[in-house]
């Protein structure tokens, strides 16, 4: 079954951005996953999408001072918010959204979307977020699952796998550099230190052709393995 899906980091914009995709009063997608939807714009998005026949959830938590946004998942089918239930939640849990959608065939499909905080301002919080997302995926797999998001990685793509994360240094020294400790200061003032390899592994798990996660990369299926735009 093909499911038309729109995923987009709206970067704090208002629901007016949806106008770019509306034609004849219709939005021709079955699912939407939007990242960085500001708390104070969430109601506007949800109402606008309801007018277009969508049910929506927003993952933002206005009581959490860490981030002023969450993600939004919208569906033309019935949708249910799913709690993350992480034993070790990342510093900013609201950028991970999890919903369950009852698609037309009646089969429930889990939908995950993430906005990984950028590493330049948030340090290792970015990697903690990706590791938490991986944990959620592993608890769902092999059930029906769609994963989308803005990962703020990789650093660049050399044209063949593997990709190069922001933890990667250079080809000649990478194996030795993997164990080097990397200190990164987060936007809450703390400084964490872990091996470079941990950063790289967290990113590579999603983007390299790795059958361990059981996911099919939709873009690669159309444009060949490894095709992507670096962040």
C-alpha cells in the first residue's frame, strides 16, 4: 500500500506554510509529519489541518523550558498518541513524536518523527535524542513502522556509503580517532565527553544500509542506495 506522506521542518513558521501544498481546498497526502512546530502555533496547525480532514497530535510541552517547539503528526485516518516510556529519556523529549495510525486497511501503523537538536548548540543532547529514537524503533520492530524527521546529520556524503557524521574526522585517521574523547557543551551549560565513535555510530545506524533496523529507506528505493543531501 502506498501512503502519500509529507515530512518537513517548518522551522517555527505558522500554519500558513501549508498553503504551498493546498490545491482546490485539498491537501493530497494521507500523513504529515512536521518538525519544529512552535507551542504557540500548534493549535493553529491542528485547526487548519482539521478543516482539511486531518486528525493531529503535537508533541510539544510548554512546561518544559528546554525547547519552545515540538513535532506534529497528522493523519486522514484515526490517530492515537503513544507515550515514549523511555527509561532514560533524552534532555529534550518533545522533539520525538510517536503516534499510531489506523490506516485504511485497518492495520495499525506506528509513526515516529524526530527533530534531532543540532550538535553545534546542543552538544551530546543530539546523540542522546538519536539513541532514544533508536531504542523506540527497536521496541516496535518488526511491526509496521514509518520513521521521518530532521536529523541534522550527516556532515557530508562522499557519494558511496558509509556517510560521514559530524563526529567523523578523516579517512586516514578515523579508526584511531574513534576512541578519542570529544567534549561538547550543550545549551543548558553542561559539558559532556564521549568517544567520537559514539557520535558516529548513533548517526550511521539510521543512514547506512543496515538491515539491523529493518527499515526500508524510501528515498533510496527511488534514487539508489546512499542518495541524500548532507545537513
